[in-house]
C-alpha cells in the first residue's frame, strides 16, 4: 500500500485507499501525503467523513509524532466542534487517558515559546483549546504544565507587541489566541485569568481589522459592569484628589460625552501609582508600569469599545471591514472560526446574540456576492477607459453619485443591471482603484476595493435613486453591485415577547439537562421533543433527520399555532413532500409555485363538483362551474332555497325526495343520516371555495409576479405548516408554535405563541436538550456504509441495480456533455415509467454541469413532456428517494458519503471519477424495460445494458407516451 501512495495523489484517492483497506502500520505518506493536501474546510470535512481521525491520526499518535501529524490531529478535532458542533474526536481522545496526557503535554510544551517555524502549530493549538475549554476544560487546567503555560503564554500576549507588528503571521497567531480568550471569558474557571490581562486594551487599536474586531468582541463579552465603570472612575479620581486635573472627566455626565483620545492624553500626566490603582480598580491584574499602557487600559475599561448589540445587529452600518476584512482567509489554519461571540444563555443576551449572528451571516453573504461579481472582471485601472474588462450581471460602473439629503441619485448604471432592480432592493456602492498587490488585504490586492457601503433602491424609472444606509455615505463611488438575489432584510423579531420566551426556555432547559443526565434515552424521540422547548439533533444522518422532522411535524400540526420548517436551500423546499391529505394545510415557498399550482388544481376540482351538482339539479345549461362567483350564485339562489324546501316538506313517511343526490331507499333514520352527511359535504365544499375567492381575479394562463405575490400572501394566511428556505424565512408570518430549523439564527418572527424549537443542522449551538444519534442508535456503525449495503439488496423498478457506478469517458472541459446527457436521460427514463418528480434529485459536482443540465432540459422539454429535474450542487445534498450524481469536476470524500446517506432507495454515480470511498457495481447502466414504478417485485430477469446517453434516450421515447398522465 505504501508504494501506491505519493504526495502527488489527490486527497480523495489517499482517503479511498485508507478507507477500503485500513492501514495496520504507520508510514510517512499516510500523514505527509494528506497534510500537503489539507488547505480548506472542505478538506477537513473529507477527513471527518472518511474516519481518518480514528483510523490513522489518533490510532498512530504517540508522544514523538511529527508536527504535521500533531497539527492534523488537533485541527480536525477543533474543526469538528467549531463547524459541526460535534465532539466525536474529543470523545476518542478522552477514552485513552495516557495518550490524552501525552497530547496535552506535547501541545503545551510546543507553544511555550513563539517563533515563525511553529506558527501554524501555535495557531491550531489555540483553536483546538477553544473546543477543550467548552467541552472538557479539565484537560487543560488539570495538566501539570498548565500553570507554567498560563503564566508564560498569557503574559507574552499581554505585552502588546503584536499590535504594532507588521508581520501578517503574528497577526494571524494573535487572531487565534483572541478567539481562545473570548471563549475563556465565558468559562468561570478561566474568566478571571483572561480578564485580568485586559487584552482588549492592547489590541483595540491594532492595525489589523480582525484583531480589532476580536478585541471589541472580548470587551463586549466581559463588559459586565460597563454601565457604572465611568462613574467608578470619577469617584476614584475624586478620592485620589486628582479629578480637577481631568476636566474632561469631571464635567462629563455620561461616558459618551468623553473623547477617547483626549482622555488618554490627560490620563498619562497622572502619577504612576494613581494610574496603577485606577487600572486595578477597573479590573486590570497585570504588572505593567508603562503610563501609556496603563492610560490605554483605563480609557478602554471606563469608556468601553465601539461595538454594541445594536451595532452588531445593524446591517445598514456595514463597511468594507465588516463585509470583507473580518472574514479574510487565515493562511496558517485551514479553517478559521466565525468572528462571533459564544452563546450566553441568559434570556435577553441569548436573544441579542441570535440576531447578531444572523446579521454576521448576512454580512458574509453580501461580501461573498460582491467578491464573486468582481472576480468575473479583470480590473487594472477603473479610472481609465478599458480599465475594467469582462462583465457580470450584478456589476456596473457608475458615472456619478449626487447626494440629496438621505437619498442619492446614481447615474451611469448599465441598463442590464437596472432591468433587474426594483424598489426596495439592496445595492452595494463601491470605490474601486488600481489593485495593489502590496495592499495587505485581499479586496485591495485583487480588486482595488477601498470602500463599500450599502444602499436601498427607492426609485428606478427615469433615474436610479438610492436611500443612504450609512452615515459615511458620500459621492466618491464609481461602481455598483446589485444585491437583489439576497434577502437582506433581517427578520423583524418581536422585541416584546422574544426575550421573555428565551428566558423561559433557559429555565426549562436546565431542568431537562439535569433529568437527562440521570434518565435513559427516551424510547420515542418525537414524544420527547414535543415536551421540550429547545432541542438539538446531534450527529443524525440526513434521512434520519428528515424522519424525525416529518414525525414531529405530524404531531405539532394538530395544534392551534403554525409549524415552520426551515430548510437549507430552495431545492430542499422543492423536494420536501408529505402525503396528499396535507395539501390543504402545507404552504411551500418553493421555486416553481407548487403551492399555487396545487391550489389552482384544487379550485378546478371543486368547480367540477359544483358543475356535477348543478347538473343533478337540472341546471346544466348554466355555467355554474365556470368560476367561484358563479358557484356561489348556485349556492345562494338554488341550494339554500331547495334545502329549506326539503326540510319543510319532510315527514315521517315522505323523506326520500332529497334534491342533491340520489340516495337508495332505506329506513328513515339511515336515510336522514346519509342526507345530513351529504349536505355537510356540500357546505364544506362551498366553505373551501370561499377561502379561494381571490382566484377568480387571477388569470390561470400566465401568472404575473404581482398576482403570484398576492396569492402567496392569501394562501399563507390559511396555512398551518410553512416550508421555507433559510434565506427567505422573513416571508413567514408571525405566530409559529413549532419551529424546525437547521440553525438557531434562522428563526421566523417569534412571539408568545412559540412552544418549541428544534435545531437540526451542524452547529456549535450548545443549550437545550441535545439528542445524540449515537445514543439513539446504540451502535458506532457508519450510516453511509449501512445505507449502501441496504441499497445493493433493494429492488427498484426499471433498473437492474439499485446502486451503481456508471462509467463515462472523461473530459478535460469545464463540463462533460455526455455525462450531463446521461444524468438527464436517467431522470427522463425514471419519469417515463412513473417516478414522481419530487422523488428524484440530480446532484452535480460542478456548477457548470448543473447549468448545462438545465439548458439541455430547456431544449428537450417539449419533446419529452416532463418537467425539469431538481438539480443541486454537492455542497448540501437534501434527502431524496433516488439520487443521480454527476461526478465530473471531482466529488470530495465528504460528498460521496453525503449522497450515499441521503439516498433512500437508489443511487447512481455517473462519470470517470474513481475516488468513491466504497465499493460499487461499476460498468454500463443496466435497465429492465417494461417495469413500472410502484411494482413490488421484479417482473423479468432480462436486463438491457445502455451503451450511451443516445441509446437511453431511444428507450425513453418508447415509453414517454404512456407517462403523460404523470407529467408536470
């Protein structure tokens, strides 16, 4: 095996070899070959998905392991917690006490001194310690080397030399250390250690934007007495008899009235002993005697920082620093945690943190969209003609910005961009210069982006008018990027009820956690979830997560308050399916207006029943079934009148002349019971029609966007269950009783009706009732492997194999035409033999293949007569019955495991890639002609091998006519 591995092998092939044949001995390529390829969070996901940590990193770890081995081990373990909220790697570490002690001693001793050669190990150690501090702090504080490490390392950063350093490596190590300190500030045993050094005072004025941001966050975390710190400073100065020397402090009523820089200058003239006493009184526990340092500490502790909860949550005040710089890639570590405060579970603060985390995610999305738009261009000199080459539908140059009070008129915007803008859309206004590769920041080095502010479109007719969303908005901008594809508006949380609701959750959560520590795992997950206000699923595979979600949905939907299911993408909303009887109560904010189409179909069906009723009454010459208005004319003019006449003429002997249906003769009691049942059905029919009265005003042939919006609003007002993507959660009306969401930050507007929240996604959100899949399953088997074994044995109609790798010739182009055609034709074949559209998902490794499949379907839609497939990238696959995968472009190990665990009954991998981490039946696609969807057993043993996509399309044409009844 060693001879087959080299540093030139891709990460996927190395992990495949290790997965299919677990190594029994450690050799250099097993670690060095992987270490060279791990450069991104996706690579770390691959390591986690392949069980590489258990099989190699931890199994072969020893006290003298190489630095690369040590770095990989702690980076994977720390990443698993930070990105996914899981602790499987740390749990393995805790199981072996001797190796755990060796690991901690090695990490602590390796980071006692700081140097450029070990900067990567030092940075990764600080991030690993974040997870240790949260999950098992005794590993750190109980180590015999901890006292020395604490005094050495914490003091080194307290000297504040990094704030003045121009070395980017020093900045990046400092960033990782500050992230550790922020977590320590939430831990009782470590808060006093970190707070006493007052790092925020040293780093709050650093040159690096992210260092400043993290220092501000640390100040906000520890700002527990900020409301009276300034008053304490005034009292202390008065007692020391020096208040008169600081008129700035003596005359100020509030700390907001004091200029920070002026206060620093005044403080520096005070005696050193007075300054030291002031700093100690405000919380400083260090030993510095430097008047400049002490003055800076006193100023920061007394006046606070620039960050506050409103600033964290206000998207309008975003700048280039908060949109780009604080998310800039750290080169020392593959994964850098989001620059956020850790959760504090007190009611008000917890509610504020949810809102600020959501705003942070939105800011990152805006920065990514702007960067993606600029990346399509070649920017050399924006001021010169031809200085920007290329095009993007979201980007345009500007000629001029004229400020007019709170609004600005923007001229020179391209017609193509203006055509896509409407009132209330958000835009990003940019100031672009020549890119400067020595600028230090990616946005300056790559795009020359020096300034970015957000605006909101107020008018787009003869002129483009933008509302200024930032106080520093000016007229120097020369480019604009449309943000119309993003839902920038934050959800309008109910500020009256939401904090109280989360405060109540906290009390219940503590009780639940205490009970769960003593009680065995509940037999029924859903019954348990119905009783707990705040829960999180941990480590559940996608199919099992979906099973829990649908089961909880069925129980919660019978309650008075609505249920909201938040899904990670629009494609997931399209695929989310429930039984037909749920059609009346479920409203999906999907991409193809399925809820509206379903409502139109229901109205049509009810009007057909009205026509049948009119015919029975002898009124066939009138078009009572032509519209809802005509239907109610029948109801009020004929049905109500004839019903009254029938009731008035019913006697003991004469009762069989019921006018609305022919009921067979039977005893009077049974006959009258049948009459009552049928007339109640008529009443229910017209009651349902009344709910859809607005549909009479809407043309069914071509639905205009304005009409669709009104129908969405009308139908949403009647629904009991809402299914929405996380980016459109603001569209859900208030009043939910149950919210099922992938992350706590994606909540709809909540009020006093909310009873329970279930978090289903990967997150390090810790509070609440955590339900671990390992406890539920009582086994450590890989769900992906189990699923594949199940698929091999499963029969699916029309195919010889339920799980197959289909060989396709490789292509060196951006997309493989033959592979795309084959995936599309497999979908067509499945539809032609009766498979529902929502049961089939096409997954693409390459976004170009995804686009190609959509274009190919547009060309063939009229020929095949089927609606297009739901196509998704491999990043976030949603559970589905059958999954077709295009592997061109390269699937990661994580993606292979993901599609395997998301496919319920069938999985087809098409392509030339050979990096799948499991063994599959490989070769040409084999189909079984003549079989139909829904058949429970194989009808024939004969199968047909498909040569290529054209051969498969020929087979489809023979069965396409038979499937017209199931076409979209």
